[in-house]
């Protein structure tokens, strides 16, 4: 529609030349300009679709894919983490791994806003690896989760990280980790964390 109108105008202005396979841009810069403008319009359409589908309560997977295609990584990351956690809770470990893998690709050092989601990502990865018998990967994820929780001084996350490490550790290390988790849970007066740490 709009891109076809632009192509018609480009042809009228002599920016396109007829070739044996159809029409081609006379100069590579014209080609690049057209595709950049088309990509920008397409990204905008995907963002509109994501907002619309989110308001309509459409499946989060569909919303996430539109946010990804729109290049809106922060919004996509929220949906991917939610989908990963939902799949994990349902025991759909393959789906959880897929969603969390996509989320992991979006968490980069170049984007500090997205870095804040690292806590959730590493907690979920730790849980996923623990449930799928990848103990070394689970331990690594929980240790990163613990360091991040220390950095931002999030006591609930510290407690969850200690719980995860306690479940994975050998007996003496496990007792220490679970003691740390239980102490923090009691300080927070969080009944759910207290129950998990007992």
C-alpha cells in the first residue's frame, strides 16, 4: 500500500530502471533508503500490533514476537520472561528453555534498563537447569543471581538465591545456604520464603 505508492513515485522520478527480472533501483543508495524506510514502517506496525494484542488479551507469545519484530526489546523481554516462568511452572521445560534463551539474547551490557531484568532471568535459568538435571549450570546461574542480588541489595532475591544454592549443594554447604535463606526470610517476615527455607 504505502510502500507501493512510494515505489510508483520512485519509478516516476526515474529512481528505478526496468530490468529483465522487473524493476531495480538505479543506485544502491536508493535501494538502501527504500528498505530503511520500509523497515521503519514495518517496525511501527509491529509495535501497534503488540499494543493492540496486549490490550485484547491475545496469547503473550504472539505479543512478544511482535515486540521483537518492532525492535522493542525491553517490552519483548518482559513477555519472554513471563512466558519462560509460566512454562517452567507448568513443567514445560523445553518451552521454558526456548523463551529464556530468547530473553538471554536481549539482556546486554549496552542497555542498562534491560540489565535490571538479569535477576529474574538468572533465577529462572537456575530453576530450569535444576529441574532438567544440569546441576553445574544451575549452580552457575544461582551464583550469578546471588552476586546481582548483593549488588542491588535485594533481600528477597538474596533469599531465593541462597535457597537455590542450598538445594544444589552438598550437605554442609547446603545447611549454610539454607540457614542464610531462612535468616533472611525471617528478617523479611515473608511467609512464602520462610516456608520454602524450612
